[in-house]
């Protein structure tokens, strides 16, 4: 499933303010209760589906082969393992010769040239002259590389059907169960991209801000307000009938906008139809033989 990454959002309070502007008389009387309308906005969010959900991303710390999912997690889009690797390389170099006097080494009992024991001084002088030590210095360089690689999901529950991690074949694997991600890795960092709940950073309920979707939300709230007034004995039947008529049209328009396939989805459908028509009308006439398979015998 493809999602709309450019959709804008606004808070529930902003939506309620637009409804109060349309219902000025009811707002003045103080009969509009925001607590009764939050569940209506939530129902409309679920009615429009995952296409309006926010795309969130997190980096989770896997400890003892498991990590808890975020509270606003709905569906997994894809996941990647994050790691570091340090490599040591030998630098190109020439000849570097240093002449130094060797230090006293107590584990060496005899001189290389005579049987005279080494003196207690740090400088070793022998009958053969001054002893020198040849040192070769090899320059090295360490580089740390950061990498990200996919991880395979064993189960498809809470994972999008188009998630590339379902088709990935690798040693590292994971699965989702009871709000946790379990892996075969003891400690690691896991980057996840998922569809989250419609909430802002402060935890307030959010709704899409789109000209074709705003009417659906507004008429849904107006419908619930008038229904509550009608149940309390107020004479709002005419207003409710008008709102119901506009509510049905706004809902149909919103669902048609949300469910309209984008270019990539239309391309997939076109490729699938082309393959089906090829197999149905052309594949049966395709020859499975080659000219070299037949030999003509000329009679003498």
C-alpha cells in the first residue's frame, strides 16, 4: 500500500473551532461538548483508513533480543539494522631505518658475540663494538564505517504487504508479538519506518487538513451535535435532515479522494493486466521449438 507523504494535518481543536463558527447559536448556548466529539473524529480517521496515517520513524535499542514498539505503532513499512564496523589498513610507505642502542633486557643472559654477561646498564657494549637494533615502523589507519542493512520478518502480522523485509533473505530475522519486536540478535540498533497514530508531539488528536476531507469531518461533528440535541428533546429535525444529506455526499467524496490510486499503483495494475492478457491470448501460440530441432531428410 502506498501512503500520502505530503498530507498536512491540524489539531482536533482547530476542527472544532470551525464547527463552532458554523453553529454560532449553539456555541453561544454552550451545548457543544468537545468530550463527546473526540470519538467521532477517531471514527472518521479509521473510516478513511491507513492512507491518512502519519509516517513515523524511530531508532530502537534492542536489548536481550527484544525491544518494545512505540505506543502509536500501527503497521510496519520497513526496518533496517544499524551498525558500525572498524577496519585497519596499512598505508603506502617507503623504507624507514632507525639506529638506536638496545635497552637492557634481563631475559637475555649472554651477548651475541661472547660469553660475557650483559651489564646492568641500559646500554649494551660488547667486544664486537656497539650493538644496534633495526626498527621498521609500519603506518596504519583505522576507519569506522556505519552501515544499514535489512532484517527479515518471519510473520506478516502488523507488517505491510509491500514491506521489503518480508521478501528479504538473510541471517538476521525478527517478528512482532504483543507490542514487542523479537530478534535473533542480542544487542543492536533497529531503525523502523511505520504508520503511526494521528497525534502531534504534544499527544493531541490530529486530523487531515485537506479541502475535500474537511467537510467530511465537519459534517460528522455537526451530525453528532444535532443528534444529541434531538435526543434531549430539542426541535432540530429540519437541521438534522439537511446535515445528513450533506454528510453522505461529503463522505463519498472523501472516500473517493482517499482511495484513488496513485501513479505507482496504476502502473502495477497495468503490468498485471498486461501479463494476464499475454498469458491468455498470446502465450498459447508461442512456439516452443527452434529451427535447429528439425532436420529435413532429402530422399535420394
